[in-house]
C-alpha cells in the first residue's frame, strides 16, 4: 500500500507566519504511530519562511502536501485544505502545536472501534494537569495526560469523519 496516495487520516494544517514553530510541528506529525496519514498544509500567504519549510518537508516525505494560497484567513485556508483531504478521517492541527505520537491512532480507534459518530477531541496536558477540570482521577502534576472526549465542533486537536466536515 502506498501511504502517500491512500491515507487513512488527513491532517489539515493551516499555516500563517509560523516558521519558528512549523519544523517541530511537522516532525511531530512524522512521528505518528499510525503511518497512514496525509498532511495537507495550506500556507495562507505567509511572509516568513513557512512556505519554504513546508516545501522542504514535502520534498523529504510525500505524505506532506503543500498548498500555497493568497492570504484569505483561517476559514478560507481550512476550506481550501479540506478540498485536498483524501483520508477517511480528518484531523485538525495548528502550526504551533505538537502532536502526541499516538494521537492519530487513538482518534482513529475512537472513531472506528468506539463508534464515535462524528468528532473526537484529544487533549494533552502537561503542567498542572491534575488541577484541570475534567482531568482523569488520580492524575499527577508531573504526568502527561492524553484522553479523548466528544466535542461539538472541529478545532485544533479534533479528529472527525470526513463526511461530517464536508458540506
């Protein structure tokens, strides 16, 4: 199976002037335990080195697809990127975020095996997570906690069935 042409998950990543955070973000996507992903990176008219960075990653890994667009804002960038998503599932990501190694595999599991019908949200809390409302019982301040829950709208960290986000 060709991972680049037949992805299970499309990571939808809008970017605007994120050259300082984008390399770490893209490396975190590459490190996923679920290898069947495509990353659709929409550069929303950046005037820094974001587009060059994205193109470098795409040249190294065909699972990255770069779409250069004039600056139209976040919603337009998301719509543009969604048109390029080929995966059965869509995972939202922001250019200043890092993805836990198991995020995609856990979200796919939630959406398939646990029969989540639309969206699931993955949270990763690091510092002072025990004080966070809704943190799992027994969470310690120095633990990194990862869990999923249903959400009402797709945002960074969300995973969804593609048919739920297409108009």
